[in-house]
C-alpha cells in the first residue's frame, strides 16, 4: 500500500524549531520530487518548499526562506523539513506530497502532486 506519513508536528513557542518528517511506505521516495504544503484555518493550502529528485534542487516560499530547510535521506526513505525561527503565522497543518522527479516554477501548484500524506499539525503559540 502506497502511503506517506508526516510526523514531527506539535506545539512550539515563537522563535522555536521543529523538524517535520515525511516517510514513505510501499514505494521509494528517491524517484520523486517532494513538496511540503501547509493549510491554516480559513486559508487555502500553500506551497512551502520542494526538493527535486533529479538534481536535488530546492524551492522555498518567500515567507519561509532563510528559516526552513528541506532535505532528503533516501536511505531512510524520508524527506525532512527543518523549521527554525517559527512565527505565529506558521501555524497550520503541514502536508507532504509526491510529484514527478523535477518541478520547476510550478513547484507550489498542488495540482502537480499526486500522493499526499494525512498532515501533521504545527501550532506556534506563546
């Protein structure tokens, strides 16, 4: 069974850090570009970051650039999103998803992605 499972979410104070994991079962992640998206209450889902398979290139939303880092560990079949200097506005459910091996300027378009995980809640609160 093909499955993506996100983990690592939780409650954190502003300025804190979390590392999200996206683990695959039933298939290997190394073939796919992996994107991280988030959806806050009352808002549309938005692209946060993406890492390509073909060349390892990465993309970030302007709102997280310099604070978030995406990486992949193919040996563990897992993609990570390291989130530092968290802000109130980072509060959302975070999802990972798979796409073709290389995404360009359309990386933030959720229509480019096929399989999605169930999401993990990140809450930034004092």
